[in-house]
C-alpha cells in the first residue's frame, strides 16, 4: 500500500502515459502528480516517503515509456509553470513553457533565443539535456535555474552545479527544474523572425516532422567542449552511420527508422514501446558491426517492460 501526501494539485492513479508522449506508447504511471505551483511541489516532495521513486516528465517529446509503466510518482508540470517574461535583456521562462514559444516571445521583444525555435519540448527538458541547435546550446545562454530537490528544498542552480556537457547535465536525481533564466543577445525582431522561418523550412525539408517521433534517436559520436559545443573537426553524424549500416527505413512491427532522416525512430502505426526500443537496439548493433562505433541513445527510456499478462497492475490505494 502506497501512502502519499495530499497536494493542492492533481494526483491521478494509473494514468496512461501513452497519452502524454509524442511516440504515443507506454504503460501507466503508478501515480501522476501535476502540482499547482512551486510551493505545492516542494511540500509534496518533502512529505513523500523517500523510498518512493520520482520521475520528472516534460512534454514527452524525447521519451520512450516502456509498456509496463512507471512505478512511483511521475511529476508533470502544467499551467502554473509556463510563464515567459523578458526583463533587462534576460528571458525568464517556466519549465513547462515550450521551447518554440520562448523563442518567439523573446524575438518579439528583440532578444535572440532563436536556437530554441526548432527544438521539440519544454524549457525544463532543454536545460536538463543541454539542448542545442544550429551551433548554439542552452549552456551558451544559461544564467541560472530554480529547482525543487527530491527532499523538497527550493534551490538555485548555476552553470557550475549543472556542469553542462553534450546532451547532459549533473541535475541531482529526482530534482525538478521549475524555472530558467537566459541571457539573450539583442536583435531586430524582423531579422530574428526571418531566421526562425528559415530554420523551420530547413527542418521540415530534412526531418520527418509529420511522423510520430521523439526527435533525434542517437547522439552524434563527437568531441565536445566543456560547454557542450560540438567540435566539428571530429564530429560524426549518427544518421550517416545508420545509413551506411543499411538501416535507413528498417522496420520492426509498428516501429520504423525514417526514410527521410535515418536518425529518427518513428511509430509508423500501432508500435509498442518494446518494438521501438528493440529496433533502436538492432540499429545500434548493426552500426557497431559495420563501423566499430557504439551509438548512444539520445531518447530517454524509462519504466518497466510489460509482463506476459500486460501492463503492471499498481496498487491504487493511497490512504
């Protein structure tokens, strides 16, 4: 029996996470918690049994939830965390604010965060994964973030605490980013708008934007600086390695590697999480056999595989 605190926000038992991920796969969360605000989140985590696992989830854009579901509490931030403000040349954004919305609002105010425009997901995930595009990374614009720790403490994290690297940071386990502050260079709104339109056109021409995907599947094998900037003189492209291994368009059940961009794993229709992850592992194996390079997943995979009887049956009693 699981004993949970009673929050002001919404606490839902057995919520199907397939409804919340871009790939539309995955079993249920034992509990899904949508806090009302930062104080509600902090109080809930402080009162929560430390033995109960916690998984902070964004908008599900870079995630495979396995078919068996996720034990413990999945935390998903909503309307109370999607604010965007521009103050003295800095952009302050709630963790649930979509990257694209932040880029647009900043541009309207004459501030350049255009690199965020084509990144799928929300600001919390962008900070956690040091997201980047067109040569600029979160680390290049980041000032500080507010987070709630697993123990329920509200803390401020600077670049030193997060230790930005290529597609990763040292965010403490179970911590939830609630807000981030960015230093945004000045720019003419019309020029920034034109740049974002060009970026969108380039993305749509090269990526399967209409398919059910979770963005780039594997990280590019490369050398990177301490801030996460790519060293282009040594960079290899995952899509090229996949193509050379003959895995462009490969399929497994309802899962497929995109014909348009070989590094995009897609749900081509009715795929299970097991099929998607299984195809990804087949790709990794074939690339290694062909090139000797071991690709690393960029998509996060969480939860448990489904038993033969289906998804895990969680205890729904929180009393």
